[in-house]
């Protein structure tokens, strides 16, 4: 990130849909997008207007997948620094092609535009869908997707040279499928507060741990939650609720979310740990949650996406104290665009309270 670039002017090799735009041209393009009836184009137009205005900061919305959504004010230079870090790590060069196929309400899509603007990439934007490559014949050097899109695009991934994935954890089944792909696939770790990803895991090489980018320092707090020092992205230490295990000064293993820990009779249970143990034993989508219990305070429950009950489930691999005490069935889970289950909204269907 030593290259001295700012947000004030696009790279001379920057293109959108094959056309170079300077800032006045981008402003005109944004005006055209905003007049459209499609929410995707309107969101893209609004972001472009915000990016090329005279302000040094921009308002971003957190996803709300793990907490209440909120607006944060982000330095545009921090976004430029993030783009430079990504370009350096993945060896992106001016003129390389990039595909944006995520909603522009997401930081991931916004950063695809910023990377193209700063690094001089040739960016194509397509309407977000679960299978964005299906109708495309062109190949791309770089693309970002969510797991649901990758799952639906396995047959077309040879069109992408380097693919980054985020927004929701990858299942072991999908990871195994990706190892057979000619595309180099990286799982990412990050959040809106860190301006997209600050660490990646090379799925294609079967790496088990996330590796942080240069200039990122990591530690854990008393809860074993990740602390992030990213001076080129944020002025203060970022305190997360992500439970991790550090394996070196630059690598870590993600274990789950501190705010999802279940306290059952004084025993702390990680839903993500139990889900990992059950993966492969249940064919349908499922998740681990809890419900109130008079004696233990809370007990572990298993929620399965199915209209019919399963005849038998084997919990032998799970510690007896951590096994689900009740099994519930929901015909259809509620999902985010990225394929992450909206657990609380899905649980409300069961009316357990």
C-alpha cells in the first residue's frame, strides 16, 4: 500500500462496461442510473455520486447480519488504501477485468467499484442473481461472490481467474467442490468497519487459517475475540465479537461469534462448533440455537429446514452436555442475499417464547 493514490481522480486505465469515465462523466452516468426503475442501478448511481463528490468521507451501512444495522462514516482514503492492499495481494494490474455481481447496498460491491477506479481495472456490472455467470460468455480476472452464488455457479467458475467469497461461511461440501475448480478461490474475512476484507484463506490450496494483509496487526481480548489494528483503514482498534484462535502473528482460525454463545447450566457452547460436528449428517439446511429452560437457563436446540421430521439423528459425535435437547422443523428458512440464515426471524416462526 505504498503507492500514493487518492480518491480524487480515476486511474487512466479505469473502465466501466468498456468505456473510460472521468469524474464528470461518472456523475452523468450516475444521473442516468438514478432515473432507472431498477433498485440495483439506483443504488449504483447513488454510490457513484457520493464517491465523486467533494467530501473526503462517505456514509456506509453495516449489513446487520450479526448486529443491529448502523450507519458509519468512512474515510474515502481508507477505501483507497483497502483497494491498494487487495490489488497488491492478488497482483491485480491496470487493464485487468473485474466483474461486480453483488448488490450495491453491500460494502463488497462498493469496493469492487473503488478497486476498479483506483487500480485501473475494466469493470463490468451485472444484475445480482443467484447464478450471475450463467448468461455470460466473457472471462474475468477478478470477481467477488457470496456462497449462494458460488454454489449455483460451479459449472461456470472457469470464467473467473481469481474469486473471493464472503458474506457467509462456506460449507465443507462446497469447499471440496471448489478445490476441483480451475479458478483460484479465497474465502475472505472482514466487515464494513474494516472496509471489506482484511484477511483471506486460500481454499484452492486447502489452507485452514486466515492470513491477514500486510500492515494489519491482530490480537485477542479477554473473551478470545479478535482485535484488529489497521492504521491505514481505521484510526482506532476494532473490537469484534468474532471468536478466534491465533496461530501466528499473521494467521488465525475463526471459531464463531461470541454473541451467539449458549450458556446451558454454566457450560458455554458455541453453535458453530456443534454445526460443524453435524455437517454431513443432515442433508437439509440446519442451524443450532437455544431456548429458555427452567432448570438450565438455556438448552441447545436443532432447527432443520424441512416440512417433515427426520426419523433418527445420531448425536454420538457430540459431547452429551452439548447435544441438542429438542429438534424443530421449519418448512422454509429466512435468508439474506448472501445465503446466511436470518436465525432470529426464522426462530420467530416456531413461536417458542
